[in-house]
C-alpha cells in the first residue's frame, strides 16, 4: 500500500532512502521526522539534583557513600547555604538496557573491568536501569567482581525519577544496535534532552544522531569504550573545585553542543504539519 499513500513520515534519512529505493516512492512524498525527547528530559538545577540524589542514596551503597554527613550525597553537598558538587566526587555514568541479546551488556562490563585497572584517582559510579531476561545473569557476574575504583548498580526507577538520573550523570552509555539499521535509540534522545553526552555503540545510521567528537563518541568494541571512558572522565580529577555534571573536559563541549535541540512541538510544526496542509 505504501506507493499509494499521499505521504510518508520516517525517523531517519536511512529509512527515507529505504522507502525510495525499495518501495519506489517519490522523494517528494517522504519527510524525515526525527524523534525528540519528551519535555520531562531536561537539565536539572544543582539543588534539584541534590534533592533527587538524597532520595536514591540508599540504592547506591559504595565506598563513597560511607561517612556522609546529612548535607552530603555521593555527588553533591551543601556548603554555606549553596548546593555544590561534592569535593573529589566520583563520576556518574548511566546506561539503560533491555537486558537482551540485542544489547550486549558484556561490552560495557568488559570496558569497566579494563578501565578499573588503569585509573587511580578517578572513581566511577555506574547506574544501569531497565528490566529484561538477562538481568539476573549479569547481576551475578557483577557481584563476583572485585573492582577497586568502580561501583556498578542495577536500578529500577519510577518514571519521574529516570529523567532526573540522566540529568545528574556525567555521561551516558548506549549499547543499542538497530536490527534494521534504519531507526535510532530513544534512550540517546532522552540523554540529549538533559544535555548529557553519550558514548554510543556504532551502527549503520547512528551518525544521524551521535556525531563523533561533537556531542558524544562512537565505539565498536569494549576496548574502544574503555579508552573513551578514560579520556572523557579522567579530567574530573584535575580540578581544585570539583565541577558539575558533564561540565568538564570534552564533555563540557559536547554538552554545549546539545543546547537548543528541537522539541516535539516545533519539530512537528516544521517537518510534519506541512504534509497535512497540502
């Protein structure tokens, strides 16, 4: 039925090319409507970060959570009435996964094991969200690790808490690879809505969303991911006053490049609405 439709909306240029080449659809009938994050995915002020991190603190037991004062979280603290990043805080990395064979969590796990052997001053807290059939398998593997500088936590968050976690993170990791090679992962768009950069698994059309060394990095192996995590996060240890989330080194540049990305309303009016008006 595709050739007889008056118009077509697709989420990538790769999908547009597929329709044009395989369905013989006229180019003028196809419009690209890239996905956008919902409005709940947005940057979070330091005070709001502090309040959120206080609420989830018990879900993140690690060496950095020991001996905390009432005015402190692992990542933030109140000093003279101001909410600031906690001195010598660890980095916060997030990854959302479906815990299926389509997303190879082993790549991230191997990268973290390798990274742990390379860092001294840097600490990492890694929060992995989501549910799926292989979650227990990997949780057992994680429980047997004896990492010195990295703490890995599997979380299930309320819908309203998930955007706040992403906004507090220094970096997100996407393990998604598209089976079709024609669609893009929403989890990256959610991170970008919070102006949080990403390291993303490379696949055929991912460059339409993640521009390497512009708003994130692309990797194809655990070794590449380990090197990227080291290079992007290690600068955190070189500051007299510890910086806010994703506001240091290359991450600061990547985050700045995510400012003013289009949201659904303006995106729809610009790319989809004209199709219905003709």
